[in-house]
C-alpha cells in the first residue's frame, strides 16, 4: 500500500513538472543522439550496460544530455547513487557522503556512484576532497560540466577520471525528441498536433539544446490552448506563429568566459584574416546579440589590423583605431555600425603578417642570440671620444634619400627579420624602393655628390640647402 501511494505521489509530481523534466529518458534505449559518446559499442554505453562504470566527467553544452545520462546510470546500476550539488554543496557535504560510501562498501560490499552536477563550480579545495575517494574507488565519480574540464577541473582529479564530451544535438535528434513529446503520455498526450514549419522553427530555436526544444514546445502549446482545453479527441494545432509568439527572441548559446566565447572570437578573427566579410559579420553579430563587451571586439580588430594586414594596407590600423574610439564614445547599439564598417574593411584589405613575424623573429634573436654591439658610427655622439667613431652617412644628403650603410650589428644581415608580403602598399613600396636604389653606389665616407655633403650630424640633424649639418 505504501508503494502504491508513493508511486501515485511520484506520478503527480512528475506530471506537474516542466515538459523537459517529464520527458527525461529513463533508459539508454530512450536516449536520443550522442552516438559517438554513448552509442552502441562505445565505452560509456558498455560500462553502463554492464554496471562497470569508473569515474567519468561528462562535458558539453547545456541541454545535451549530461544530467539525463547520470539519471540513466542511477536507474540501471546496482550501486548506491547519491548526488551533491556543486552550487550549494560544501566540503563537509562531500566528506559526509564519502564516509557513508566507505561504510556502505565495508559493511555491505556495495559501491557508491557520486554524481556532482556543475562540478566546475567546486573550488580547488572541494575538488581535492574527492581525490582520495576517487583514487581508491570508495566512490565512482560522475561529474557534469559545461566548462572545459581541462581548465576547470583539478588535473589530479582528471587523471583519475575519463572525460566524455557531448556535442550539441543534431537537428534530427531534436526533431525526434519533439515528436516523441507531442504523443507521449508524459508529454502532450496527443492533445496537440504540430505543423511541420512549427517543428522546424523549434529546431532552429533550440540550437542543439534538447531541453530548450521541449521548453519551446511547451510554451507554444500554452499559446495554442491557453485554457488547457486540448484533448486527444479534439487536438489543437500548434502553428509556427504559436512558436514565434512563445519565443519572441532567438538567442543562440554564448558565454562570456567559457569555450563558446573563445570559439566565436577565434572564428571572428579567422574570418577577417581569411578575407570573408560575410562570415566575419555573422560572428560579429553573434557576439553583439549575446551582449559581448564591444570594446573587447574592437580591441581584437585593432590587433588584427597590424597582425594580419600591417603595411599591406597601413590605413587599416587607422580604421581600427577609429572604430575603437567610436566604440568608447558611442557605445551600443549604434557602435555596431562602426564595428561592422571596420570588420568589412579588415576582411577586404590585402593581408600581410610581416609586422608580427618580423618582431617575433627579432625578439627571438635578442633573447637567444649573442650580444651584438652597436656599430660605432651609429652611436650617440654626445660623449668624449666620439670623433673616433667614424662617419655617419646622413641619408637626406643624397638625392634618393638613401645611402648604402650598415645598420644591423655584425653577424646579422638584411632580410633577417622583415619579409614583406607581395600584396598591397607593402609590395608597392618594396618595388618603389628597389627602383629608387637601383644604380646608387656606396660613397666614401667624406665624399660629396652634386655638391651635397656626405657626412652628417648626430641622429639625422637637418640640413638647409647644400650646407653640411652641424656636428653634435
């Protein structure tokens, strides 16, 4: 009798729960999607079916089935299944469950599976409290996280667990989940029909999130029959308009500090570097729509202007600077236009990574190479004995504004660091410089050319007409 009342109460609680909770699969056969992680022949599926699970971290975006898998494990294991919340749990809670697990193992020989949802929310000391119990298998840990465990979970704990990654659900899996919910006894019970275009709108809105798809379906059903008058005998039609009314804003997943943040900014930068303005604008829109800090976006554009465009189009740096300033002064929503203009410019500009490659190569030489002295004729002249340094050839005293002269220290040759691209202004200037210098011969230190002095003062002292600049 007690079991009967318990089952009735459980059923009432279940039917009062949100649709996503009511439709949670109870077995692996009911589980939809994630064939790579839990499909036939996979390690995780085999471990669940044979009740031989070892510690595992389930990693993936929201709504991809991490908690559902934990519940399936709970339903299929002969071990004791306990849960600790990483949001409200403390080290004391963990130690209490570990002590209980140890007593259970010693007195009854029964294993304990400890489920920790949002395990990344545990701090280091809380995670450390699990180490010994996981290592000697006092508990089998099942952790679930939306954050990259390789960054958020203690490395010692990771080494004792297996990471299983779940991806966003594909569209066919979302369709299967929604269709099942329409007819299921725990879902809409056949009291509604779902138009094909309404189903496709739910799939689009879900963005690979199974929980979100069921929430959209539930809200749309409430819009279609607000009084709850729908019955299987007289089903109510759910249209695309009902779905859109229930979900007025289409929000794609994004987080400002997790993997999605880094993935999207990476795609944004690579799209500009790859000269694809449409892709760059799409990723820009994803960030703006999700509430990303526009100054963060502007800074990335600013960096790219030198890193990937450089002197192939020097104007790009000025455009990036103007966009950054506009973002600071104007802010959203208007600065989205300034950012879009800058993004389009960066995507369409000729590309060169010579600036980044050049400074990195020079820094490597400075840090790893030998000490190299400044050539004497390039040294500062404001010291006693500087007359012995030898003549410095002042480029402005020559018709082309250039004279053959060594500026690198001994042991390094021209072209060691700077490798211009064959594109844009940079390529044009290299060609023009080569033409300007063609046929110009090195001059002796104190010779003159067309009456113009060949030696000059310190640090480019200016000359007037043909007069030799003053000596510093």
